[in-house]
């Protein structure tokens, strides 16, 4: 379900990671001298999301870019491209990704799965016409989802804070090095621009269903995205064995034990228990938060500008 | 894919329904409660087109009320923020939450293309709850894992959470509801819920 949309984000990351670093760097520098004063809401900081103000603005910025740029192009792609071709394109990039899946199988010592994934890659690349047809699926070899962030988690690296990256979407402190490695290990990174453009189109087109669902179901799309992203990642990391039981225990604990202190953390904390503690143990530097807030403001302003541009264009048309 | 997404979320959407008391009928086991609910859901999907939105809503309402502990869910979803609500506000929330849950099922489970639920396992939790593990088989797509958490209410078992492919509906909702209550307040929460119900009924 969500997996596709977030996989899509991952793939976008592959492509744009390099520029993002530069963008963030510049913004942080530029906004260093900008006036501050982000309205402080009296909201308890979520330990998993200490940069919520920054993240929310970034989320809004990404949404604007998506609705004015990515979505129109993706809709056009979906409209002109026959379904079988879209499936072929999806299979092709998915197959390339399996190089990285195999590497991470090995890094996580999942050797049996690594063998099967190697077979999958070989079968689809040969009989599957370079990956256009998912032959392995009909043999019963399911696509596995492994990446370097999962490997880092298996190695014991803590998740760190939740971050929404410009253009790239939801991630975590651990997810950034993860994506960099995945980008480097994906053959699609080393081909020309047109292929990468198709890859991005494919990612966005595949995320359509999930994004529509969020739009329909979420009362607070930012929180909805954050929670489902973190839970989804957690589920991948633990290969579906995430602590469903703990979840219930914690939620019930809040009810049974009338202890406001223990109940103050949101459900996400109970879900990501380990990581939350780690975050809490390293108090966030106030200056860092401020810088993030300032950067987020500039994104907010950019957002407003895009909206203005849009409305101007509308007026012109009229 | 879209279907898988829908299924997952929809399940989740339900819980918060109104405080209609869960009446103890003949004592069913946790597994029976879940399987009965799943069967009713599949049934609604099969008749989805003929029933239309209103028909699905009416049919699914019964099924949800008879299988979920909506009171408890509504309390969990607002978490600590619930302590700040007046009795009237809590009642209002129960009411709209229940409508939202049923509406989202009615909106999302509208057609049938060969899906079926398969029971996997049942286990007891340390606090006297039961988790029923199952999955939904979708033709030509990856199966979706559904874990139901049940607690005993009086003498009957009631669903209080559904975890679809590792995403806990209750945890997701709780984060959303408490955040909105903290940032925007009670009225905004109710308005947002009503807006969603409206959208569901239109599509």
C-alpha cells in the first residue's frame, strides 16, 4: 500500500540527493540573517519529530511543487502511456533496484534471501527482457524490499529524527546516508538524464494511489504521512515482525494506568520505542532548531510565491 | 495496488465509532468475532454496486458496531487530550467518529474482485487481550497482512485495533487526533471529520 509511494520517494531521493545537500546548505546560510519569529505553538514536542515546524513547512512546499509540477507531468504520463508500457517501465526500474537489494541481503546476512533475489535479478534480466517483464513473480519469487537504511538499522544505528527533505519527502536522520548508498548502488544512477526522468515519472505515477488515499483519509495529512511512513519503515526493518503486541500494550497502558506522565507521548513513540529514547537522550540543540525554523520560513515564503505565480497565471488566462 | 491501499486503510478507519453499547450476545471467541466481521465485509463488497453508498453504509454499520469496541477506541484515539474534553464534547466526538468510521468502510469497500481473508494464527497478549493474525488475499497482488487486536468487554470480545501490513490504525489515528486537538482545538477536529464524511458520501 504505502510502500509504493514511499518507495517512490526513495527513488526520487536517488536522483536528487546531491542537489538537495546544496539546497539545504544554501538555505540555511541565507536564512541565517532573516528575521525569525515562527509562531510558537504550545504543542508538546514529539521526540521523534523535534523539527516539526521545519518539517511541516517543507511538507507544504513539497506539496505545492507536487501539485504544480510533478502531478501534472505524471498525470500526462499516465494518460499517454498504455498500461502495459507503464507496467514494463515499473518492472524495469524495479529490476535494476534488485542489484541493491542483493547487496543489502548480504550485508544483513540474509543469505538465502540473497540467493533468491540474485535468481530473481538474473531471471528477469534475461527471460524477462532486461527486466521489462516480471517473470520471477510467476515462478513465485516475491519482490523483497531491502535497502541500506534497513541494513543500518539491523546493524544497530538509531533512527534519529524524522525529516522531510525538500523535493525528496519523508526521511529520517538514518535514512539520508541510507539513500546515498542506495543511489550509488543503483545502476539507474549512472545512465543519462532521459532515463532518470522516466524513472522519476514512474515513481510519481506509482505513488498516485497512495497519495490519493492520504488525501481522502487524512485529517492531518502531515501527521498521517509521518506516522504511516515511520511505521512502514519499521515494518520493513523488522521484516513484518514489528512489535504489534507492544503497540497494544502501550496504548492500553495509557488507559489502564492513569499516569499522565507515561501517557504523554504519542503513539508513534510507543511504536518506535527504541529510537525515541535515543533521540530523547541527545537533547536537541536550540540553535539547530532555530536554524531549521528559519530555513522552513524561507520555504514557506517560496510556497506563497508559487501560489501567487499560479494565481497570476490564472488571471492572465481569464 | 490502489485496492491494497484501500483495504488497509479502511479497516483502520473504523474504529472510533459511537458509544452504542456493545451487547454481549452469546459468547463468541475472538477469532469468531473477527471472522464474522470479515465475512460481512466481503459480503458488502460483493453486493457493493447494487447497494450503493447508502446501502453499504447501513449494512456495514451493524457489522462494525457488533464487532468493535467503539467506546474504547474513541477514548484511546484522543489519548491524554481526552481529559480536557467536556462530556458533551466527548459525546459529539463519539458520534462523528462513529459516522466517519462507517462512512470510510462504505466508501472504500465498494466492489469485489475475488478477495478473501485467510486466518493465520491467534495469540494471547500478556494483558489478557488476543491478537488474531490473518491476511487478505488479493488476486494478482501481494497479500495484505491484517492483525486484529481484541479485548474482552463484558463477556464478549471486541476489536480495538487493526494493524494492516504493520501500520497500526489506532496509533495513526491517535497521532492525528491528539495533534489536531493540541494545535487547532476541538471544533476544528469535528469540522475536519465532518468534511471527510461529506467527501466519502459524494464519491
